C-alpha cells in the first residue's frame, strides 16, 4: 500500500441500536449477539479486514508496550509511553479551563444523581485537540493494539473523565467487564498524580477473571464484592496508580475491573479504546478522524486504518 492512496472514512454497519435491542432488551446470549452483529459488519468489507489482519500479522511483537494474552493488562510509567506526559499536561490544561469557566457546576447540575465518570470532553469534541488524537494513534499504541487483537483496530471512542469525591457504589463502580466486544484494548492515562484516595481503577488479570466469572456463573452485569473477597484475589488485584502521565493498558472485555469508587480527591483520566473493525457494537463516545489528521500524508498505514480513514 502506498501513502498516495486516497483516504476516506470507512464505516461498517453501525450496530448500537440493534445490539441494545437484542442484548439489553431481549436479553439474548451475549456471545450469540456478538457473532451475529460481527457477521453483519463484515459483509462487503472482506478486503479491508484482510488488509488489517495482514498488517497486524507483519508485527513480530507488540513492541515495548505489548500485552500478554493471559494477563491482558500492563501498567506504564510516564516515561514508558512516548507522548504520555505531554498528553496528560494538555488534559490538565483543558480541565483547568473547564473548571475556570464554571462548566463543572453545569455538569454536576445535569447529573444530580451521578458523581463519577463525568465527561468533560468526548467523541468528536477531540477534533478541536488533534494533538491528543495523534497521541492516541501513535505507532507504539497502534502496534501494541494490533498485535494483541490480531488485526489493525479502529480507535473507536475517547473521553476525558472527571470523577469528584463520592461515596457511591453502583454501575461501573462495581466489578464488571465491558460488553461491547469479545476483546478490545483500552488505555487509561492518569492526568493527575493518582493514589488510592483518587479512586483508581482496580482490575484482575484476564485469565484469572475468566476463571472467576466461570465459577460465579457470570454472564452479564455487575458482580458483588463477595465473589472476589479471597486472599488470591486481593493479591492479584492491580491498581492504576502513579504520577501524571502513567496509566494502564488493558482488555476491558476480559479483565474484571471497577473504578472511581470512594474518591476522596478528584480524579481525571483520558480514556480511549480500540475495537476490531468488525466489533459487534460501538461506544457512545465514538471518535472519527479530525480533519487535520485525515489530510496528513506522513501517517503510516496502520495509523490511517486506526483512524478509520481507509
């Protein structure tokens, strides 16, 4: 493939509404719904999917940020992921502007019953900040995600999440897996120095999570803590703590996790994730390629594909 090839956004069949009907309302088995919707998305896109799989197959490894299949996650420091410290600083600046303009009060008023994972920026709002999107599709990140998933995925969604102090324990504050697809790669970037008092994300390794879910008969929804209150679980639980610019890469479809629970201090994280091109459904915070990146000629093919440009 050459860089001169015309780039244009390519979107497979969008499945979110159908997914909610089949899985959420009719409560059909998740695996069956995933297979059906993935098959629909693949119709007419065989060549593109083969290209993505071929380019991923050329990678000898996932690079320095590689994910192990059984573990399904890795923590990283601010000096390990190129551009992470700068991205965290840019997000802090956006957050400080958000607070200075009083938009935090507006956001809390719009969400009177929720004080966690409040979106200060999401989806195509990132078009105004193309440097952050460029960080998300940097070669180190795209190659890692491609190697783990066995295909060059799409940067599906992104959000800058703010969680103020709270004492709730509901929804994603409980143990769960993300149910959009059988596998995905999610990156959480700590924008503040983050300790236990910030309600960091907690998670368990993928293979161990699958074992626990099988033992609990877990098929959907949240798990109560009592299923995970064992010495082994406590020993294996990882926390996404660290200085600004540190963070976590993980398969949120396989690793049991929760976050933003018991915050005593504000938490700010940049979250973005990659799904295979034929993933069964999509995020609410879908991110398309910013126009300034769509016309760039210096992006390598895997970056173009991750942006959904071809």
